[in-house]
């Protein structure tokens, strides 16, 4: 299946732009899971069973599994396999921020798309389109290029001016115009400033944008939805991680955020 | 031990700037290793036993191990452990090109520095110094920041002009001036053009530079050594991978390249 179709189909069927980040840090999951032979997977399975109706995607942060070595990698794979078997319509995103040159990327493609079985991976742009071809050529998978991040030091390099345009916006344009010939690209836009999200949207057409966080991390839900929504009233994957998976009732936190996103998404539709 | 000391001590003791890349792609290693229960490790062990006297460092390309999932990760760890036990003076480099934001990097630090046990890791610069603090703060380890690559499409973003200076050179200056407060930074400089390597050297003082390849990939050994050597007649880690590990006699190929590097390194010393 074309990955763009998978995202669009899921958004249509489940009416949600919410992504839950299964950032299941072994030190933060409830203590009783740590006695399980597969603690991260056991925790993820419970979260998935509770929240699956409210999401278009699950995102897993590779580092938090790699930190446990081969055991963590095995549980990352178990989680993706569980989703493939039980909920094959939900998009799976590996937040691994990879990128190398030449045939090395073939190794990452095999690891993330094939062995782990993810639908999508996040990628660093610095080595250029040519280097990322092993990812971009996979028309059955998403390449999600890091464009803008919201960490305190993000501006150090991302805001450098290139022909009067900040580097991050230059990258957004290049991905939209040059890298996306298979229609399988997305961008990571950490929306500390809603105006920046609006700038990206104006330049990339209806391309889906991955928003790493809302709330404390990245402005209000309303601002993100209104600035980032595309002409189809979708094109966003809005992630929340710890505020949901470590909530007292994860399903309730997920439903609440899904509804809040939809409120602005649909209200905007009526206004427009 | 301070990692800079580890590199300097090894260079002094073994008189070599050569790094061998254990890019032991499972499809390329000799067929008889594939019957071994730990094929990548079995191959690496033989290469290490043959070539250890000629290197200052071994580099492993994480992707080529991740491609085999948890089994590959386990064999990557076995290889590093073997080096730690038998040859603790040789620097171990994980060519993983990582970088994320916030606490996520803590996961990579734990995976690469602690669980796998590497001395060094390659990093993407795009998220800025602040994001990379979990790596940079580890004064017992090297942070090797990707500055310049030699792939055909490298110029797409790396050559963008920032205040009249190409982005890659701007990054070299920032790392040398701002990121290297613990003296544990290095740069990846893929030297397609020796003049670019010279430009980097002029801006970063005696900081060690990791050169991903010589020969077909990146100009002659002579050009690389003469352009990149520092005032101490070292400060280079010159990598060769397949040309050595898949040679008929790896030890002979390693010794030959070590000697060729030293020829220009020492000749320049006499001239200067």
C-alpha cells in the first residue's frame, strides 16, 4: 500500500490526527512492568490496547529501546509486530533520526523498514537528497525529514540565513520540490512558533507534517492546528508522548487530545 | 582516561594514524563465516587479530549491524568487548551518525558509550550544541561531529553560503570554538577536495579530524596527510574499510597504508 494512502485512510476512518509516542523509558514505566521478561513491550501493549481507537499513528523513539541493547531492540520489534498484526491500519513511525551516505543507508533501511517493520522513519537532512535515496526510493514507506526542532538550541544552525531565508525553511522547500518525487516525504516541524509552522505549510502544499509535541513543548493545540492544517483539513500528525502514556488514564488523555485537535480542525472547516 | 589522551597515546606508541572500518556487511564477508553462529563477530575477530598492530582505531558502521536486528547488535557489542579486553589502547568509533533532542540523546549515550562500550560516536550537527550536550558532557568519550562528507550530493546543503562561508566550514568553526570546551570533539571531514581539508585545519587548531576514506573515495594519501596534519604531525584518523578487510591479505594492506601515511607524515616533518 502507498504510505500516503495508509495515513489518509486511517485519518478518514478513525477521524484523528493524534499520534502517541511510545517513549517507554525503562526508568519511567510503572514499577510492576519491570518484572516482566519484556518490560517495554508489556507496557506498550497495554497503552496500545487502551488508546488504539484515538490515534492515526504510534511513534517509537529508537534511542529509548537501543539504550537496553539487543533486548530493547527485540522489544521494539515486538511492539511493531503487535501493531502490524492487531492494528495494521495505524501508521508506525520510528523516530530514529538517521542518515548516512552511500550503501550504509541500505543497512538502516533494512533495519527499520524491513527487520523492525516500521512504515516511516525520521531522517537528518544534512547529507542531501542523493545520500537519502535508499530511503526515498522506498515508495511503500515514509521518509520524515527533520526540518525544524523546538529545543532551546535549535536556532544555532537552523536559523542561519541562506539567501535571506532561514536554513530550516530552505530545507522545507527543497524537500517539497526536489526530494518528494514519490509523494512519500513528510517533515518534522517542532512548532515552538506557530508562525513558523504556517511558513512551512505555505511552502510545501498538502504534504503531511509531523509535529513532535503540543502543550508545554510547542504552543497550544489551537495554534498548531490552525497554522498547520492543509487544504484537505488534515496533513498533520500531532504527537504527544509522556502526557498520555504516563497519564493516570491513558485512554482518557488520548481521547481528550484527539477531541481537542478535531474541535479546531472541524471549526476551521466551517469557517473556511 | 581522557579520550584525547587515548588517541594521542596510541598514536605515539604504535606510530600510526590508520583506522580500519569493520564494515562487515553480512552479504560481503567470505561465505564460510556465514555458517558461524556469530558471523560478523567471527569475521571481525580475524581481521582484528591480523591488523591490530597497524591501527590507532577501529570504526564500526552501526547500520551494517542493525540490519541484522538484535543479533547484529549483539555481535557489534561482542566486537567492542573483544577490543576492550585484548587491545584496550585502540580507540573504538561507532559510526552511527546520531543526534536527537532533549533526553532522547541520553538513550543513545547509554546505548553507544555504555552498553556497547565505544570510545567515540559520529553525530549530526543540525540540532545544535545544546541538543548534543549528553554526548559533549561525557569527557571520557569523543564526540565526532559530521562536518563535510564526500558523497556526490553532499553540496546540496553543506555548500549553502552563510555570511560568505559555506555551511560546513561554519560548522567546523562553531565546533572548534563553542562545542569543544572539554577537548573531546573531533570532526568528520570527507576530503574530496584537499583544499577543503586544509580550510578546516586552519580553523580548528590541532583538533583531531576523522577522514572517512582515502584512495578512490577521497584523493590521494599524500594530499590528505599534507592538507590535514596538525602542528604535532598527527591529529588525523584516516579510515579505510573494504580495501583492507576484504583484501586477500588484510594485514599486508593495513601495513602498506599505515606506511604510506607515515611516509608523508614524517617527510613533511623533515621538510618543515
